């Protein structure tokens, strides 16, 4: 297999067919995410913006926005309908480039308008964009409820699955509440850590609960763990996140930007994925 065929089979074809991830694009996207995160950090420094707890919390709506947009794209890919097109910009890695660009533009405008009080305006602009994306998602819900949404692959009319969606919310909330005890015990409880843990629980629950009703995971390693036992992936994901949070809290002072950059990466790798999976399941996609 030549280089062109290799790139097409492992990078282009998964985007065209929606087949998900393989070991090659997973590793590549992971490297690009980390490199991109540090590039953004350097850009923030040039803009005179410091990544701290205020900025971290202000970026949460933009993280959510990414998850909603991915769900909208998946609906468009499967049904060929909806208000959002099936496009590279809403797939990995395009979605990261798009949301990062939107976030940076919003940040620059917020800082120009509000100066040092920019986080307040930034979080409002992010929430506003999420509201718009949410309204578009409600239109997709309408298409499903009205029977107008039909899968292009199976030819079946899509049906809402509120029960599965509800179980994802219940199990993820219960797991995150349980994990608050070790966080408090280790003196690591904070709003940001609680959000990160819930994001990890949300992602893990969305994958595991969905697998019980016939969905398969996009990540090959995740699917292998699910086949071994439905609880293996949640235990692995939550255990890994707790371990990483422990090292971040103990070894990287909160006064350093790398502390919040690491936390932001952890949030980006869980919360939007859980939201995307859950909304996708809700729509019956």
C-alpha cells in the first residue's frame, strides 16, 4: 500500500463514511490536539491573555458547543436533512479547528470590548452560540418526531430514544456524585475538578449505556473494552481521569498556565464527546 492509499484508507475514508477512528488517526489527532493546545497557549500570551481559572470556566460553553455541533453533523450525515450540512469542519479534526477559531474570535472581541472583565462577556457569547445550536438541534428533534427523518443507510424512520438518554444522565450523575468523595478526601474538590469528573462520567456513560442498546464505539480500544465487559470502559476512563487530576493538583501549581491547560484538554476529551454521543442516541441516529 502506497502513502496515498494509506492516507486515504486511514484518514480520508473514515471521514467520508463516518466509520470513526482507527489506531493511526487516533494517535495523529491526539498529537495534533496537544500541539494545537500549546500553540493556542502561546497565542494567548501574545494577546496578553492569561489562562487561569476564570478563563477556563468561561471556555466551558464553547466546549459544549463542539459537542452539539458534532451531534448536528451526525444527524445530517445519516439522514441528509437538518439545517447543518455534513462537512469536514464538523468532523474531527475539523471541529477542533472550527470551535477554536470561533473561541479565539469571541475572546479577542470580548477583550476589546470589556478589557480585563472579558470572561463575563466571553461566557455570555459562548452561551448564546450554544442556544443557537440548541435551537437547530430542536429542529432535528422535530424532524424525528414528525417522522420526516429517515436513515439513508437502513431506510428506517428514526425514533427518539428519551429512555436511553435519561439513563445516560442518571448513571453519569450518580457516578460523578460517588467520585466527589475521593476528591474531597484527597483535598482536590473544586468546581473545575467536579466539572471534569462529571464530563468523564458523562462520556463513559454515554458510550457504555449506548452499547447496551446496539451502538458501537468509534474508538477501537473502547469497543474492545466494551466487548470484554460494559463496565470496563467506565472504570478505565474514570480511574485514569482521577489519576491525572491527582498528578495535576499535586505536581502543577494552580498559578501556572500548564495547570489549566491540562485541565482544559481533559475537559475537551470528555464533555463534548459525552454530549455528542447522548444527543446522537436521543435522536435515534
